């Protein structure tokens, strides 16, 4: 996703949020400070890399202006900057411990990247690896890395600088990469940007793990274990995916970039301007949220900077948050 201002930040910000539901659950400082969540037999830890103002709502989500204005109070201060009115978002990874394995979902931008098309992501220098370590995760401990899609803020942390090149940041891990995105953004693929961001991010963050023999390119669906399965949700990118969790009575879905702001719960057909196919992205979003509401799946988007997970219900033509979690 694109931003105007981002900054490295501590994970405990004390930001508060309201709710667009009949039941105000008081999500706020306590929800933000909770870094871990357990669902069934799966432990989930959120590790933030950067956060900040990511642009005007109408620029990021064409057609959402009326919804945004009507719900400014609810969106502020966790998801809307009270001074600028811009969308607040975070780049963050999720660490899952499931079946004795350690899994990292979407390891962020990474340090030292050349990103001329998104200069706010160029040459970052954060302590993200130290934050993983403080959560008890050393690079060599990671068994699996999941890239929900191939965008720079989801795949950059796949690798680390080594001399003049790039090597896998998690030396013992298998990397799960959606094949449609690998092919679309690959060196011979169809996608290019004026600043060649896609060429650069593929070269420094995807090609090294493929060349190291650590990548698995999947399509249709990919079962990780008895609790976790990857499923396609195309539109944001050709290979965009969601990660579903089912353990005991608990259900969750990591939706990646199907949602960048909770305003999209209220206006689910408003896709990000960054989507390759906005109409297809909207169809995927509505389908995934309908299932989440009907089957009581906790919705966990990639970029929510405040309360990071939501229980949702159907409400008119959209969805409402019944309860914030994490």
C-alpha cells in the first residue's frame, strides 16, 4: 500500500477506538496493548514494523468519502488522523504458533530496500528483527513464511542484505508464495510500474527465496496443517489470498489487503486504489466478510493500527463490528 508519512513506532500506543455497533465493547488502550491472542491451539502475536498516515480516504478508496465523513468519530483516533483526516494504517506481521511450528505471515517491508515508487518504504532502518526476538522468535526458529500476496510491504522482510546481495532472512523456513502473483510480478511478468518497484521487490524479496529452493508456489488452495489453510481471494493482486484458521470452536481469517480500513466494513464494495482489479477485489471482500459474519470468523486485516481484529455481523448492505479483539 502507499503512504505519505510513516514512522517506526512502539507497539503499545494507547490509541483508542469506538465502534459502529449497538454494543460498545470499549476497544482502546487495553485492546491495543494486547500483543498476543490465542485461538484454540494457535497462539497469534502481532509484530508492528511502521505506522502512520497513509493518504486521504478518497484517494485510497474511491467512492468512500460519504461513508468516511459519516463515521469520522468512530474511526478516530485509531484509524483516522484527527488533525489531517487521513487514513491511519500500520505495516505489521503476524507470528502464529501452530502444531509445534512457528509461522510468520507477511513479514513487512524490510530494511534497506530501494523503492523509488514508494519512497516512504525506501531504505527503512527499523528494529523489526529485534521485536521478533523480544516475542521469542529468532530467524532460525521460523518454519514457514506466508506471503498473502506479492506487494513490497508484505514480502520485503522475506530476505536480508548479505554483502552485495539478498538471502532468505529465515534460513530454515519454507516460503509460501501465490503462484499467480509470482508469475504476474516476476521478471518476465506483466506487471510494471513507472518506477519499476515491482521489478525491484521481486528481485530482492522473492527471487532469492526461490533461488535458494525455499519457496513453494501454490494456487487454488494450500493446507498448512489441520488448523490453517490458504485460499485465493483475488483482486487486490491476481494471487491475493486469505489464511483461514479453525481450531476447536475458534475461527479466524487473516484477510491481507482485502481491507485497509474498517470503513470498508461499512462500504465493502469500495476497493483500494492500489487494487489491480477493483471490481474483483470487491467481490472477494464481500464473499469473505459474508462468510466471516455467518460462520463467526474473527477478521484479522493486515494494516489495522489500533484494535487489529474484529467480530463482524451483517448490517444492511455492509457489515458492522460486534466486538474488537487484539
